[in-house]
C-alpha cells in the first residue's frame, strides 16, 4: 500500500502587531501547540521544513531558520529543508508531504514565522534593507520602476481585470468585506469588526485599484503544521487530514510582462494530481495578500471562467460562510493578519475537523483547498478528511 501524507497537528502563536515576544519564542509557542495537538512529543519529530529560511538581510520577513528549530527543540532529524527559491510558502508543506511519502521522515514540523511589524518598530535589532545603487536578481524587474511593493505589480493584474473584463471596485470589495466579517468571529484574528462597503470605498488608495483595505498588514506571528506519514498515524491522537494533492509553479517575475499570474498554471495542475473534482470542494482558503488574488485563484482553479472571478463574488453571498463556496473562513490575511500563507493551511484543517466555532462552515465539510502566493510563484494544497 502506498504511503500517504497527513496533516496531524496545527499550532499558532499569539498574532499581533509590534509584539515584544521574540520570533523564536513565538515559533516555539506554535510548535508546542502543534505537537500537543497531534499527540506527539518532540522526540518523535524527525523532519523540519520552512519557507523561505532565515533571511539575514531581511530578518523581519523571516527571522527563524531550520537550524535554530532543530537546536532549540533538540531534534534528531533525518530530513529538513528551507529555501526562498521555491513554489511559494505552502510549497514547504508539499515538500514535507513528498518526504514522508518517500520514507525520508515520519513526522515533519513545517513552520512560517513573520515579525515584520515588530522589526519596523525596532530597527536597531532588525536592520531594514539597505538601499543599493545597483539591482540584481528579481529586483531588477521592479525596483527601476519604483515598484518595490508587491501591491504595485499585483495592481497591474487587477487593472487588467477592470479594463478587459469589467471588474468594479464594488465587486473587488467583497473579498475584504468577507474577510473582515469572518475575522470578527475568529478570536485569534487582528480585525474585530466587520467592514462596510461605504468604509471601504472611502479608504485612501494605495496602488490603483487597491485601497487600504485591499492590502494585508504587517503582523508578528508563527504558524506550524505537522505533516506525518500514513504508517505513523498510530502515534497520533488528533483527527488527521490527508494531503490529497499538491501543485506549484513559478512564472516570470517581471510585473509588466507576465501574461497571467502563477495561480493559473498551479490551479490547472492541482486537478491533474487527484481524483477529486471542483464540486467536491466544501471550503477554500485563498491567499489574499491583496484582495485581487483570491479572484485569480477562483479562475485558475476553474471555479469560474477566466475573467469571471469578480462576477462570481459579486454581492458576497457565494463566498460567505453559508454560501456555495465559503472562502477565507478565518478572516484571511486581510482580517486575521499577514500569516504569509500558512494561516490558510491552518484554517483548512480547523474547518475539516469541525473546530471553527462561530465561524464553522455547516454541513460537515470534508474537502478543502488552501493556497499561497499566486503572483510570480504559487502553491496549492488539496486537503481531505477520510
């Protein structure tokens, strides 16, 4: 019988802005919660996976690496990985799934720790990126145009949707409104109040057509997902969630030349790796660093035709908790906080276990999709409760 990969534990630290607790302490909080959730001990962990690994030049973005976790936890690992040159954040979970399927590990800690808000407040501890006279690598495609923020190039795709397919700001607003409404039901989320369409439309613009509420905010937090092999489930006390399929891709980084973002090829590829179909999906957790990105995932995964995503979400009823395709039930990054992709895997497991409390989707959901990225890189997970 082929070995399968399961999510067996999830954990999350405090989520906040400008926290004083160290990024390593936050990571350990999330690890302890995830290990306890799975019913494991640290002695049983033999793998670690993360994205993008510790970034010395940009510590607020990624302050913790694999080596620190192995040392701090006293782990005896057989396999580990951490790199920025990957499909996207959730690609580290896909890598862990491949590792346990290949017999390289039995239980893998996958983590993502962000500390951007705290780092901005403490530049003496977390030096900001230095301004350089020359640009290399991916930055050469954006820095000369002043497009330092991903808001700039993501806005280009959103404007094309408006010019070519007729998307309106009122339609785009439904992503942020839905996120805020769900976040208000999530005790761990940063946002505590729903968002009205009037408040949205009156907000200052950031990069047309994005206003303030279309952009996620810097957050300090750590999220952990434990991936285990199917032949190790006898060691687990939680409800395991099977990683039924994974997909990922990397497209051109150049924001003024790419035809379509990587959510589209990734979305098509996910269905090639599973017998599940779109009609089987009960809930979706779509990356929303910017409000337009869930629309690209709707189209890329084929829940609607290309150019029709904004019409799919019009009015917000389809993607609401009681809608035909509940989306970002925990509040997404616009409502919960910038957990940088990992919050979507976490929330998908919560929903499939029926543990969402006030935000739980009705009807015993059994299949979910979680995604990360979607611009020049993307990753998707199809999760199922057997």
